[in-house]
């Protein structure tokens, strides 16, 4: 039930959907005052959530500073990479990598720097409408094809969310009798929740954020005033993460 509700929530938290709902409400409302309030609210929400300057101020504080890889080159801790970074097209037999694939790319770079370092990829299927091939299966084939030693890669295939990532990865570490001192790799906006989940399961975590939404370059003048559809599209990801953090605290996952 929790898994299903999290998927439904994904539709509700989109600010653009709020604008559409308000505009439709204003369209059908017969009360002038209510109609005016709804139109004003729709425009205000759009301007607020499409403002790049405001988003960058917030996301920079949330994600924290971007890390260099130098410190992570120096240790041999197992690399735990959270999935949800790709999909597989059965028709053309090909992987499609998403924005979150930065997790994998940074992990591969660290592994290449120290080929003896164990790399664990955690993630099953998060699809609720149909059965799909577990991400771990086709990523295993991909890593072998680019020259990664399969004996240095392990997969956790059961998890469907961050809590299960930590839970099933802990079980995998216990079965392999590996020390739970890890470098955890996931998207920067997601790191706070992921780190707390893994620490709850007894891991000592060195976090390595990837896929930063924070812009470390100076903003352009237009970013302060002109609405950005790209910025508007990023908000649901962040809002979902905040709600996820709240729910996880309520359920005792962190």
C-alpha cells in the first residue's frame, strides 16, 4: 500500500498540475471573486515555481557543496550505487540511461581507479503496472561489456524504494560478510534520505552526491525574472523528496 500511495502522490505534488486545476476551477466557477482568486493563485504558483533564482537558492542549501572525487580515490570502501538510473527497451534490446545515470558513471570512474574495489548496485523494479526486467540484470551485462570484472560487482535486485535499498543491501553485506563501511552514491537531492536509511541499517556512510541540480556557475540576468519551464519541472522531484523524508521519519525508516 505504501509503495502504491507513493506513486499516486507523484501526480499530486506537481506544481504545474496545481496551476491547471486552479485554471479549470476558475473556468467553471460562477462566482467572480472565487474565479479571480483562482486565476491569481494559478499565475502566482507558476511564477514562483518557475523562478530559477529562487530554486537555486533553495536547492544549493539542500544539496550542499558539490564534492571533488579526490578524497574518494584514496579509500577502498565498497561502492554502493542506488539504481533507478536506466530502463530497458525489450523491443530493441537496448538500455536507455536517465539523468540519474551520473550515479553509475561516477561509480565506474572510482572503480576504474581501483579495480579491486567492490561495486554494489542496489535496485529492483519500481514499476507497478507491469512486470519489467530488473535493472540489475541488464546493468550487469552492460558493465561486463565495458570491461568491468564481474567478480567485483554485486547486485541487490529486490528493492523498490530507498528504505528497501538499505534493508536488502544490508542483508547482502551480511551474507557476504562484508564490513558495512561504504561510499554511498546517489543523486545529491536524494542523499540526505538515502544516507539516513543506510545508517539506520548499521552502515557507516561516506556520501558522494551526483546529478546536482545546483548551478555552480553565476546566474544570468534572465534567471532572476524570466520563468523557466526547466525549473518548473525540477520542483516535483524536490517536493517528492521532502515528503519522502517526512514519511520515512514517521514510519521509523530513518
